[in-house]
């Protein structure tokens, strides 16, 4: 695995996921609102650590930054092993993350409605994470093919 290539692919996947999420929630009031789960989790962590809470705008920015960083690291796993299988790994990583976003918040003591309120919300949540994983895998495979080996 080339770390730079894997991280670049992971970032491509994370950006894809977040652009889809942010764009769609601007046009559909019933869209998944994954950022609310992140904001709730961050708020609970800050309270538990007895740290001051940021205002809503800052909370959103911190959550978005954390989401991009954590998803970039996660999606970069598509770059492990043989690069020829990066797209398949990205697909499975995305499916797993999407399923986790639908089914895990409640088990973690968080509100699951932002990602699983309706069947459509569940499907879109899994779809967006899957597309993020695919974007990561495709980017990694493309970059690895372009790498010149001496």
C-alpha cells in the first residue's frame, strides 16, 4: 500500500460522501442528516470532558472536519492489499459504513432518526456511504496505475 495514494483516495471518498450529503439535504427536507448524529456525539463527549460547548455554527464546522478526517482514514483502507481490488474493497467499506450509520447510533446512545427515520432515509444513507467508498477505491486504483515504478 502506498500511504499517500491510500489517503488521497480516502479523502476523495470522504469528500464525495459529504458533498452528496450536504447538497441533497439542501433540496429535500426529509434527507438523511448524518451531521446531526456527529454533532450529538461531539456534544456528549465535550460535556463528559467538562469542556465548553461551541455555538451551533462552530459545532457544525467541528463535526464536518471530524467527519471528513475520520471518513478519509476509513476509506483509505480501500488502498490496502492489491490495488487491483481497491474498487471492491471501497464498495464493501462503503456498504459497511452505511449500514453502521443506519444501525449503530441507537446502540451508541445516539438518536438514530437522522439516518434511519424512513426507508428512503436508510437507503440514501447506505447509498451515499457506498458511493464514497467507490470513489475512494476508484481514485486509489487510478492513482496506483499512474504510478511509475523504477
